[in-house]
């Protein structure tokens, strides 16, 4: 049985939907904190069990009979010391091993590195080390940077006409829809051992490029204004943004400036059998939605 964790979330639920197109429902199970929210999946024949990364016993029950377990990253950063999310990932790995699963999969990210300026990449790298140390066959899905983040970065600029942010670098923006389709192929066909190739869109585009595309689609100019890291920090502080959130945003710009998210790979296109959705198309759909 294929077990998908976090199946009430955006990524996990979408992976289940794609798996249902490829394997019988009775071969799919989900581990969710609130089974009531997964009732629709249960009605379609998917096994639904409660699984909480903070409660090992619940995971043992949720993973029972697993052949493969997809661990969807919890995204929890935690406090100083060992981040909460990494402890949760270790608990899930241990539970999958105890359940006798033959293979682990994990939603990692392009640019995962213990030296990244962007905290989530450090945590993804740490989880990949846990996977290696488990001794189990595993596949780490190096997802491209989510295109949804580009919409958040450009959102305010569509109103003000100014995209104000620190210096950045190209990012191979990638949609959730393309990534979950690829994940379903990798799971159902048991492709890749260890760290998979980067699963990215077909081009790297920086903030200047995004502003230019948005300007063209809107029919009015969006100016890209580069400010220093310190000025960016001060601007966000004046808006009441928390220090943790500021550090996260700055980390993203620092990492992209270093080229951490710029690598483009054709693997995603091969897996889904078509070109990945471009950042232009993502922006076009978003602008069209805003104008309705």
C-alpha cells in the first residue's frame, strides 16, 4: 500500500488525486491529523487513518501495511536547536521502517543544502541525511521553487506599480500541479534511488523578469526597485512583519542571489510528458483572475 502523509494539505491531497488516476484506490492510504477532513477520500476507497507526526503510535497505525511512504515535509521550522520539523520527519522515518515499508519518499527542494541562506533548505538537507542514515531505500524529490511564491512577491506590486526587494537571482519557478503529477509517476513507477534530479520549470526568471512579464500582461509598468538588505528589513519592520518572517524572506533573496534556485532540468518535462507550466502562464492566470 502507498501511504501519503499530510493528505489534507494542498500538496499531499493533490498527490493522492494523481495517484488515483494510476493505481486502484484500495492500494492508497493516507495519514492525516483529522480523518474527518479526508472523508471524501474514504468514500472513494482510499484508506484513511489518523497520523500525527508528534505521536509515534498514531504513525505506526497509519503506516500499517505500507509498501511505500511519501513524507510530505511539515514545513515547521521550530526554535533554536533541532527544528521541530526535523524531529517530526525522523519520527515518520522511524515509523515507516517499523511498519516494514520498502521505500521512503520525501518532498525536498532544489537548493537543499546545509549551507543555504534560506532556512527551509537547511532543514531539507538535514532530512535527506536522516533518509540516508535510515538504511532504507529512499527517493528525495527535489521540487522546484513553487511558482505560488512568485505571486506573493509580485502581488502588492500589481497595485502599487513598484516591486521593491533586495537583489536576487533567477529562479526555476515550478507549479504545484506539475510537481504532484511528477510525484505520482515517480511513486507508481518506483523511479529514482536517492536524491532525484531537480524537478523544475523550463527557465529561470528573476524579479526583474517577473516585473517585465507582469507589466506586459497588465498593460502598465511594474518597476523593479532594488534596495539593500538592511533597507528591505527596515521596510518590513515598519509594516509590522515579524523578525522570523523577515529573516525567511531575506534568506530567499540571498539564496537566489547565490544561484541556489536557478538550475533548470528537463526531468520534470519528461515525467509529465509535456513542457512544465511557465511563470508567464502562472502570472497570466493570476492577473486574469484578479481582473474578473
